[in-house]
C-alpha cells in the first residue's frame, strides 16, 4: 500500500464534503436486538428504489439503549437529528418527511446526553 500524500488526504476531505447528507443506523447489539437490521434494510431498499443521493451507514453504540433502534439523519439545510424507537413505519415517515420533504419528525427526535 502506498503512503498517503497531503494531496491524497485533501482529495478525500473534499470528496467527503460533496455529499453531506447521510443516514446512520445504530447497529450495536442492543440496536440489532431492537430491530435495527430491519430498519437498515428498509432504508437501503427505499434509497435505492427512489434513486436518492444520500449515504447509508452503520454505526455502533450511541449510549441510549432504551430508545433503540436509533437513526441519525443529516440532510443539507437541516440540522443533524437523532431519531429513536424507529421501526419500519417510522423509517418510512423519516424517508418521506425528513429526507424527501425536509421536515423534521418531532415525535421521534432524541437528544444525546453529550453531543459527539
């Protein structure tokens, strides 16, 4: 593997800034036990079928096991938001309202005790 140059690092940083929109699904043990895999699969299917330009990522523990599955969504023009107790029905609402229409879904927003 070649050594990374300063230009390589700058290119990676610029590429990362191009698409600031993402969906992260908490896939730690507690998240998976609460149904996170179903939620992740639904997001993957819907993002692909609607041809959306948003990154779908898996993440680890966010420290709020009591409100799993957790989903963090960042869409350009809106703040990054963490949604809790997300099931298939809620995931569909998040896709329709937050991602497609840029409206927050207030009844499932959770705040982390300490923002990372």
